[in-house]
C-alpha cells in the first residue's frame, strides 16, 4: 500500500527554463516525484515530496528549490525549545528518529 | 602500462582490511540490541577503505556509513563480489539520517577520498553511493573537487548485486523507498523504549497519590495507560496505512480512542459512579496515543517537514488541552 501524507504542503519548486534535462532529480528522488519529458524535468507528484532536498542538492543548474529538512515531530518540538533548526536527534535521549 | 615508479608506489600502499560477507551470531545479536536502543550510539565501525573479496584497481567502489548495522547489512549482500567499501565517518548514523544531518555529505566524502588515497587503489573514477545519500551529497560538487563521478545506486543494499550486474543501472523498484509492515515493525522498539522514562515518572506519581487517594489507582488504571502507550508506539505504526486520516496524530488518536473506550467500557467506567473517570481517561489517553503516534513521523520514510509542522499546529491545540483536562478529571475522581 502506498503511503500518502498531507496535501499541498511541499515547498518544492522547479524553474523549467533552468532545467538542462540531466534527469538526476528523478534518479535521486525516493518518492518518484519527477518525470522526464523531452529532456525537461517535470514535477508530476508534488504531494509525494518529503522535502529531503536530494534533488535540489544534486541539480547541476540550480533549477530546483526546496526548504529541506527532517519531517520529525520530536525534532521540531526540540527546535522550538532550542531555537535551532530541527535536526534528527539520533542520540540516546533524542526520541525515535532514524 | 604502469611505470616502475608507479608499481613501487602501489606496493607501498597499505592493504585495506578485508571484511567478510557473512554475519556472525555476534553481529546478529548486536543488530537486535541496537534495535532496542542498547548502545545504539556506540555501534560503529572505523571509517576508511575496506576490501570485499579480492578487489583490484578496476573493482567498483561502494560508499557507505559507519553505523555497524548499515555496514553489516551492506557486506552481507556482497558474497561473491570483489569491491572496495569506502566508509564515511557518519558518527554511527545510518546513511539517510546522516545525509539529512550532512555528516554523510560532500565535505566528508571529499575528505575521505583524500585520506584513504582512494585514487591510488583504483584506476577508474566512479563511486557508487546509496541513493538515500543524495540528500547530503552533491554529485557535481564531488566531480569538481575530486574528479570522481558519483553514481547513485539502489536504495536498499539487497539490490546492490543486481544493480552491479545490470551495469550500474537501477530499475524503478530499486529507486523507490518502501515502508512495509516489517520495515515499520523493526522501528517500534525504539518508539516504545524511550517512553519508559515518562511512564516510570507517571507510575511514581500515581504511587505517591495512592498514599492519599480516596480511590487508589489499581491494575485496571495501569492497564488502560499501558494499552494507550502500546497503541501510540506500536499498534499505530503497524496499522499506519489502514488507519483513517493522513495525519499521524489523528491515526493515533483514533485507535487510542477505540482501545481506551474498550477498556473503560469493560471496567464499567462509562456509568456512575465512575463516569468522571471514564471521561477523564477518554480525554487523556487517546490524546497521549496521538502524541506518541505523531512522533513516529520522524521514523517514517515519507513525511515532509512542512507537513509535520502543519499537522502539529493543528493537533497540539487539541492534544495538550485534552491531556490537561483528562488528568484533572482523573485526579478529581481520585480524591472526591
């Protein structure tokens, strides 16, 4: 069964005019968000995006933008107290992340 | 053809340690232990270059993390393969989480390539990275800084042999992250274990209250609480795709409400004189399960930070007042 999360929340953007059609975004995306048509990437399933940032980081022409981060409630709560960017705790007392 | 000088230089290179592709009983016990959170942050291997089989200068280079659970699940898939493993220092964190934190990242990969003198062990210029490392590594930056070309391999180590056999080509199935029942089950101990600290504090408080309470807390109160915690940390993750709603908190609240209602009904808490208790538990325990289920977003493979933030902004204004009101009613019932 395919998991679906909240709709219309992802911050993913694609500037089509900058795309050089290398296809790396489609390759690194863990949720099959992109399709490649006539050497141009297209966002086909934006609601599947988990904002991991892999596509934007690997886009050689900076055509992609996303506010990347961890989708982890414990990390976000922690960031409210520390005032820092949410990061996965991943420590002995840091909740169930990863 | 190599010059004599090159051959001499190569001879002087230290041979990297060879690793076995078989896991021992100790490895398996170690994996079980860290799944339960025992010594989880100290389960590491030394970063650096390793040999699998008898690799030569044309053998592929696989890049991975120094979490031993990751290292083990990769090497066990490599029987009969001759390759190099370049293990990055991710502080004992798995590839995907380390990529999110940036420790499985461009800078560490560049530094590790230089430190291990990788270019002297292989004559080609290709690195195979796990696909999920891509959120920390910029392929074109690696190319620019080291000359190595990054190829993103499959998501799961179990597909690595098929990937290599297909000439470093991944099919769509190898590229997709999955999150099936088993994937979720192995994560649930790390949901449950961290809740024990809070639970012990709750039990301590109840024990103290019992010294003065008119209606002392007993086995059924304990049962109701334990069921709510198990629902939030184990059952909600397991039933995730079939529970109603998209928000994790709602899924947790829904099944928490069913469980609590079942116990309250069986205990007769929905009728006087215990009605107040029933309402109190119906407010507090499903809210607690909702909160615990919401924390599973961090372990899931598909929630976006924007989505989780939105879910929290909607859920917390319900969860926190419900918890507070429920606790107050339960305390009132205990003392009057």
